[in-house]
């Protein structure tokens, strides 16, 4: 896909939680080496950003390719305040894979022990998080008749901060599987059927 536009620099973006295996960085590096060997000075760029930031940059032609994610209830071009930064027809998406959110809790927490979990186990549990995934989980719990306690007062740019809050006893949280390349030793990640799933696409 880096060769799709003749004359472009191949400016690529991915979200901050995406590990190296989620984006073909090798292609970017190969492209850089090839262009450098040909004497080209403007090499392909790799930048990180939230999906709506990448969508806006694509709209203004500041990027050529982006790895973005969205949810069934929250598309990639909507910012975390609920405002669309572009129209759907301005963003062409190529679906790549699904990335499920996992429950993150302390190792000594009761929900770390059951063989299988369900949304019902979240009853009365304090869930810390924010847009956009927390709204999807709230809707899923509501449909299942589960009354979890959502605390949306925390804001963080990285999942490491939420891990620290969970480790300190601030509550439970959910993190996408691809962001769990590093997990604090005192925490565990558990699959909960019905939890949010983000749809990862190339844009």
C-alpha cells in the first residue's frame, strides 16, 4: 500500500497502542532504504496518533496511509468528544483484523480466579476508563441487565496509566489485546465475552 501513490512520501500513522507486529513497519523501513539508495531525501514517515487525528490528517493530505481502529458504535473518524472530524465518504477503510478488549484486574482479585467470565461478573464492579470503549461496554452491560459502576473521571494518553490505577486498587479496566505486550506483574488480563472489540483497518 505504500506504493499506491506515485510521488508520495509514504507518510504512515498508527495508533499509540499498536505494537510493532500490528503494522508492517518492515515495509516502511524497506521503502526508506530503497529511496535512500536512490538518493531520495524525503523518506517515508511513521507517526503515531489517535484514529480521529489520523483521519483528519488523511483528509488534509498530511498522511498517505494510517492504521486506525473503530468500534461498532464509534467509527474511526469520530473524536473522543463525539464529534466527527470528517465524513465517512472522505475515509476509505480496508478492514484488517479485530482486537478484543480484555479485563485487567489484580492477581488477587476475585475475578482473576474463575475459569470463565461473563458480563454478569462485572455486576457492582468499578470500571475505570473512558471513550470510546467504555461506552460500548456500558451499552453491553445495559443490554445484559448488568449494573457495573463506571468511573469515567480519569483521562490518560496511554494504557500504562490505567494499569497503575488498577494496581493501586482504583478499580478494574479493559485494554485491547494488542496493547498488552507489557502488563504489570501484579495484574492479569481475562477474556470476557461481550466486551468491546475494536475493528482495525488501514485507511
